[in-house]
C-alpha cells in the first residue's frame, strides 16, 4: 500500500510577518484526503494518500485484482434490473489447476455475461483466457463469446473482439492482442449452450496508464487577505514530486456557478448547488459558468503558486501520469500581511511580428490602501519579477509615476528577468512602467508579473509575493492583458533564415566559416534540428549540427571540412536545415560557395 500523504495545518506568527502552512490529511484541521475530495479519476484515494497503481508492461493485471478492490461477477438480469453475483477468485487466482464452471452456480447459466472489475483503470493491450489444460478438461474451453471493455467513466462497453471455434481441434488457449485502450471493466459474453470452464482470465497492461486526477474541494485559510506562496513536496522542492500541482484561488466557496434550466425564471436559468446540479436529470442541466471571483487554474512552477493572492479560498488539482507514483506530503504556504492590496498590469504592444526584436512597455498600477474589508497592513515591495518564454534583449528604462529611476536587472534566459527598484514602493496609486526590448517566438506568449517583498520574521528573512491581475492600466497604450500574439497566425517553424554566400576556410580568421542564422517559432517542446552539407552530386559531405532546440534565434557554423575533418575542394555546396517538432516538420535548402 502507498505511504501516507500528510497535509496538516501548522501556524507560526510574528508581529511583522505570519507564515502559515495549509495542510490537509488524516490529522489535518481541514480533513483527510478522502474527506475533501471533490473529484478523483484513475487514481487511488485513501485517508492519508493518493497514488497510481503500478503497472509494468506485460504485467498480468488480474493477479492483483483483489488487492485493488476488484472482483468478478455474473450479470443476472431480472425484473428488478441487473444483479451482480460474485464468482469468487477462481478466474484470477493464478492457479491453473482450479477453474470457474458456470454449471456449479445456481444463480447463473452458461450464457450469463461475466464482468471483471480490475479495481482501477489501466491501459491494456492483450487478453488471454483458457480452461484447465489437462487431458480431461482442455476441450471444455469457451468456444463462442464476445469480449468488451470500458473505462470508469464510460456508460457503455466497447467491443474488443469476438471468438468462434470453427473446428473441434482448435487450440484451447485464446490469446488476443487488442488496440491499446483505457480499461477498468472487462465483459465476457458467452454465446453457447455447450459446457465450458475458465481456469484463468489474464489481462495484460501496456505499461502506461491514463493521467490520474485529484481535485480537492475549496478549502479556506484561517485569515482573509493572505499572500499565497510556496508549495513544498515532503519538505523539499515541488519540482521533485511525481505529479503536477495546479491551484486556483477565490473569495467564496464556489469556483463555478451551476444552473438548472427553468422556463419560469427570468433568463430561463436557476442557480443551484453543485450537489443539486449533479442530481438533476440531463434534460434539466443548464450551463456551468466560471465564478468571476475565482482565478483560473495555474500550474505551480519554480516552487511557487501562480494564483492571485488576497483570496481566502484555495482549490488544488493534482495530475499523476506514472504508474506506481505516490504523493507523500504537500505543503501550501501563505503569509500575512499582503504585499499590496491590488497589482494590475498590461503589456503593449499585444500583437507583434514573430521572432522580430520589439520594444515593449509593461505598465503596472499599485494600490496599497485597501478597499472596504481588506487588510490595511500591506507592506509594499522593492522587487519585481517578470516570467516569460520571450527572448529578452535589454531593459531600457523604468519609470515610477512618469519619472525615470535607477535599477538593476538580472536576466534569466528562457524565463524572463528580475528587477531591483532600489526603492520601496509603498504609496497607493503608484504607476510603474518597464520599457524593454525582446523577441517573441511563440504565439500567445504570456508575461507573468509579480511583486516581491522580503520581510523580517523573528530575525529570519521571508519572501512574500503577489501575482498581478490583467487589466487595462494605461489608456494611451494598446493592450489590456499580459499575452502577446503574432500578427499572422500562419507562422512557419523556421523564419529569418540567412546564410553566408561565400567563405574562405584558409585559417586567416577572416570569413573562415559558413554561418547560418535563423529563428525557431511556435515550438511547444524542444525539436530535433539537423544541419547537413552536400556537394552538387547530392553526396553528404558533413553533418555540421545535430541537437534539440526550443524557440529562439540561432546561428550554426560549418568550417568547410568533411566527415574525415579534411577541407573540401573549392566549389558550390548545398545545405539542408531540418526541424522535426512534435506536430510539424520543415526543411530549408540553400547554397554556399567555398573558395581559397
């Protein structure tokens, strides 16, 4: 069984800063894992743990069926509906000398469907079944039947295969490979009046599993107007967890609003609770709408929650994809008082040419004086962090209330930049602008902005940060959010391709190499990139580059040598640049001259 996953509520406070950890588990104030679950798919949930069942490729999943709470049953239909008659363990006990015989059960007959519940959802690709293989019983195999499967959430079974013994001397072991599919239930439908038995039904895993998901109910922190902070895994980095954690925050208990179709209501909709909505017949279910008082789901990365602060309610979602993965501990940190009462931001321009260096203006409006009911003790901040996949060239200037200030910047390639303002922003209504240059290589590139404050807590330096909300801050600029799009949606993988037309690899350090510059665009994960050189007869001369690259600008070089590291003869040569991404590929050709 999995180890315990403990999430419990610990509190420590100082007069300057209170840092709390929100825990949920067997001994937690907010309940156990199984008591706060709102939804769980394809994973196991206990009072102190969530996990994915292990499943090796080629493993007979039937052998551990009972351990997972599965069973085999005969489906008997009568006037009251379908009754499941337990059949014991003979079908999956691993003992080929024992067998299930329908004639030995009073409640079922030879044509009764047999349902096998694996106890969890697995991806399977092979099924094997057979009677006892001794001389007396090997001919008592099931000669005509259908086998069907379904996953947890399916309403109906999907056919896998049908079997018909066309000759009396057919092999009694039926083994079938099927298309890999997600399965929890296997249904065997016999269609014969001849006597039959089954010693074993073996169901084999493909070695992977569907992504398991755990969604908590919204839980409430002890205090209002808090700053959500770090997420830790078993006391360490969340980056080491065998799962992805997402969060969203809100001001009440309802992330979504549920509606019943009601012709008598003014707009034809009646708002109901989630529980009442789930109990409604399908024809009465109306739309489900996001609550504007809640943020959208944000993935925890770098150990930090991306969900906006000053919202008391938290909901978290865990996604697990590795069979056998277990979470043992999660800790959600939050702090008081807030950094600011509100931080609004926008970026301009919001539409750019892909891969082209552009001057951007990031505008922020800071409020520290709270609205009604908010915590009045916001501390302000000195540091700003901007996280983005764009390629940042330079921070040109920073303005606070339209006056240029001194600052220092740290660039984090592929992640954005950090800024030290060298002054503490602590006046409500402060207007901050960052003017910088950079290039965007993927459509819908986001710029995440957060204010960071470093505060004393009993002599120790603690960090608190708040993520900015998207809003139209500066009416003079075109932009209302923090996402930058391409001007043209039809964008190639490779752009801005430029190569040296002629080079002289004679060792004088002047024009000694062929240089090919280009930009990679719209790549989700790293793509395979290859640069190969050919002579005019089509023979490959040299593989000049082979690697995995992401979005960005690149320059590759060829020094004029062949695969034996010998200089090639003078003449004209061809190059081929190949990019193979997950969903797309592209080849670009060109020529270059070699002279001495």
